C-alpha cells in the first residue's frame, strides 16, 4: 500500500529524483503496462517484453538523480524503451548471424563442438589484443569483462574514481572493436555478443 496518491508525472519525477520509492512504484504501475504492450508489438515475445520493461525501469531508478521534473516523463520513459528495443533487436540479429556463420563454417562433431571451437579461437584473438593495452586499462577490462566486477567494485579495488574506470572501459572497447575489424567477421560478431 502506497503512502502517497500522486498521479501527476511532474511531482512523481520530483519525488523519485529525491529517492522516493513509493513514487517510483506508482510510476511503474502507471507506465509498465504501456511499455510492455509497446515492446511486445516489436519483440513478439512476452518474456522478452517483460525483461525489457524491467530494464527500462531499472535504468530510470539508477539514473533518478538526473531526472528533470520539468520534462515530459512519459516521453522520457518511451525514449528509453525505444533505445532498449533497438539494442535488443541488434543483439538478437548479431547473435543469429553469429550462429549461422559458425554453423556454416565449422564442422560439428557434436551439438556444441562448433561453439567450443569458435569460443576458444576468438578468446585467443581477444586475449592477444588485451595484452597490448596499457596496464591499467588491461586490468580494468579484465576485472569487468572477465571477472564480472561492477564499475564501483573495480574503482574500489584499484583505488580509482568510477569515472576513470568508465573512461578506460570505453577506450578498451573502442580499441578492441578497431583491431578486431581487421581479423574477420566472426571476430567482430564474437566481440559484440560477449563483450559489448
């Protein structure tokens, strides 16, 4: 049961910005069904649409301090949803292309043989370029992409600012993307699926 009964978007945004969980819940209840049906019309999969809704509202909560109550919150929510749909479809297309390429180019002795072969080969290619990174950037990339640490955890572990970690991760991704382009299409596909 909510402690507030506000439906005005501007007021909800103002309360959410200051950490109001009840206001956030109200915003979710107001717009989640709309985002779900909007997403479903593009993704044609209920589970994917539900996941996308969760991602959209998680992003809103994570970025609540940047909310501008004077802006149209509904338009802001749908903009996030559209961007997420675009990213989701792009990842799916890349994944499908990767699967088709691998199946056409690797002999399968068992159901997962080609996946293991491709993964091993591409991991070796990426490792080769990771070694070429400056030491700090390499450490940050490995902690993030290979050990699964969050940016905050990396910053604390290496005694760096979160901004530095984000900047170095961004540079490492650009570096790999640039160098993998000279390898093969399969290298680029692998990179997008596992590291992007």
